């Protein structure tokens, strides 16, 4: 998979995303290493301050739009008239043609699990039952091998500094848009915002995440109308239940050729027949488990 | 380190914490595996509904008290007169001798990063500058080896089902209280609640977490007045800055004998002199990086 196959991929050299930090190692020797940034970004929808999120600080317009969409504060047919960002204040303002009052929505705040945040869970679920995911979408097991390879070898803050999540919008075996952030809830919102702003079709896409599959991730993927959600990490029982309810294809513990599909299996083509040949050493098994935090 | 050295440790066989889930693997073969539960728990402080969090669902009294403490909604000298839990509704009510109105606090909600949640960041920071951590506390590098061994080999949902975080309150080389949850913000709150309800002294303790060291984790550890915070995962630059400001000993990437100390180095005794002998293979290096999500 050539580097150019991504439409958007991380640029770990972007100034401000990481910085050298000095410490000492276990022997007391000084070490300097690249460490990711974490800064507050406050999101406004028109006049209304909605939330402040701790973020990597890139793709802020996409982050804001995606957050509002995934919280059902912004509808798919809403018209965005402007997006302003004040870098010094860390403030993003999304302006729409029609103003809305979210005070009622803000009264009930719920904190979700995993790498999650203070989201209005009740509101997130509002449209959940109405959404019909594309039944004709398919996902080939062999694509996953290509996707994992391309994503895992692409230069990223994850590889250079660590301590970060990645979310990737994919089409068949091609990773299209790879966004990173401290919390995966931000990375997924950036993808949602990018899709909205670029009028991307969700029905033939695959959503890949490095993070665990919790209810929040399932809800957001369904809201985004993407029929397939894949993670290299594990999953919760409630996330599996929700995925089955929505008819979402849910794939977890995707490592190399291996994966476990929990829901929407009818979309999967099991074409990596030699998958069972993959040698899984005890240390690999341990690494897989370790990664499932 | 014998099993009995823990005061509290995970019991992965507790009914309801995990359940068998059926899926298929990459070859289309059916598999059944244990998967952690994730359910909504709503926290009330007296008459006031504060938040609903997606949780593993155990140690709910500790979770509620710890959440209120870490949000500065409950003060260290507040008197708790009762804690009720309705399992069917998933509601915990913490009652105090003196009622308080948190409406003002609820107006400004901030979502924090990493495995975080909708917390009132401004409020969390309220007491931050006033807290003086114990300067005389010490932390020996050799303790970390014992702690890691005891924590990593203790039976846990992490080992049996994965997809979960752990936080451990430790004293010297002894892990005392090991709590797990889907989000590490919940696991840390459970520890805070346990400490309050059991009048545990923070000044000689060490806080160990499997999760990344974000600003939220630093703030909560300082609020808990624990002078040493250790993680097997990575850290953000902002977390390092906050730890330095508070004089917190911050240790990240703790694996075997290895670690990187970023702050409060004056408390550390570098007594694992042969630490540099640890062989770190490329695959180990990769596993370490993988874990830093």
C-alpha cells in the first residue's frame, strides 16, 4: 500500500503536535523523548458554548462539526455558514444558517465509558433506531490484512510519540482518512466532521479504530451510517448488543489476519483461507491482550 | 508477592462483570469468549442527579463517592450519612449531612481526554494549587518490579476478558487496592471513594494505573494527595507540565525494570542498578508502543 493511497494521513512532524520532554530513565540517566500535546479546545455552536475537550489540537473544524453531528446537535441537512478558529483562545465557532437552542440538551449530561467524554447519551441515541445501515455492503477478510499493514506502517504520532488513538475511514482495502487524537472520541469526531464537510458517502465505507469497541463507538459509527466497524482492540458486551440491534458489522481484536466478528457477519467474505496458519506465539498473545485497554 | 497481600483485588468470576459472547473468527468458525459488561450507572448527590457513567457496575458506592470527591462536589470533611444503590435502576444516591446546590457547577461541563469523561475541569482544578504533596515520600525503583509482577499476575478481568483498565493503590512494594473498570476515570474514582470511606492516608501511597497519563489523571492524583503516579503507558506533554507544577512524581512507560520519570525525581531511589541489563527486543519495543493508546 503506497503512502499516496491515503487522502489524509498523520503528519507527525507538524509543529505543535508533539514536543521534546526531558525525563530520567530507571537508572537515573537523562532521556529526551517526543511527547504528544494535549490542549483544551472549546467548541461553540453559534452563540452557545457547548463543551471544552482536551485534544491534540489539529483538524479543529472537523472536530467541532463531527462532535456536533455525533451528538445530534447538528443535523445532516443543516447548512454550515462558517467555521472560525481562534488559535490563541483555543476556540472553534461553527455557525449555521438556523440557530438552535441546546440548553435543554445540555441539562442532561452523561459520561460514557472507554476513552469517552461527557456526551448527551440520550441525545446520541435519539436517531439510533431509525438508521438503516447498508445491507449490501461487504467486507472481505483479505482487506483487513492490507488495511492493517497500511495503517500500522504509515508515519504517525502513534509511532513517533505514542499515547494516542487513531481512527481511519476506509474503503475496501484502502485507508482514506487517518486522524489521531489523545481520546479516540475526538479522533472519531474528526472523521465524522471530515465526511460531512467533504460530502463523503458512508454506505460503502469501513471505520477502523485502534480503541476498544464500547457502546459509544458503536453509536457513533451507526450515526455516521457506516456499516462496518473494525478495531484492533477488544469490545464490551453492551457494544456487541447495540451492534446486533443496529445490524452493524462489528469486528474486534483485528491483528494481522486474525479477528473476531461479533455482529453483522452476513457482510463478511471469509477469503483469507490460510488465516489459521498465522503463528501466534505466547508473547504475541500477551501483546494482543495488553493492547486491549 | 502472595495473593493475600492485596486488601482488595479483582474477582473476575463475580457474576455480571463479564459474560460469554458468541462470534466467529477470521475463518468463519464460531468462537465463544468472555466479554466485559458495560452498563449505565446514574449518580445522585442528595436530590441532585449529577451524571450517568458507563461502568463495569461493581464498587458503585466507592465509584460515586470518588467521583464526587474528584469533581470537588464533595469535600474531604463532608459527612456522608448514607449511600443507597438500586441495582435495577442502576442508580446510586450519596446522602450528606449538608445539602449543596451543584447547578452552577453543572453549567460548565468539560470533556477531558484519554479515557475520560464529562467532568467539570474548572472545578477539578479549583483546589489544585493549594495542595501540597508529601515531599518526604520516597519511591524505590525496585518496588516497581514487585508491584508490576503482583499486579500483572493477579487474576483480573483484564487477564480473563481484556478491554478494561486497572488502577491500583499501593504502599511501597505492596499493591493494596486493585479496581477495574471500562474507563480508567471510573477505576480511579473507585480508588478515591475507597480511600475516603476507609480513611486511608494518601501521603505514603503510590497510585498505579494501566492507562495513559493525561492531565485528568494528574489532576485526580493530586486531588487525592498521593505523591507518586505510575503508569505502564505513555503520557502527554500537558500532563507532565501539570505534574511538575504540583510537584507530583510522575513515572510513565513502566515495564519490567524500565520506566521514565518525568517529574518529582527527588523522591525516587534508583536502586535497580542492573536495570540496563534488561534486553529489549524490537518486538517488545513494539508491544510497549502498542500499549500506549
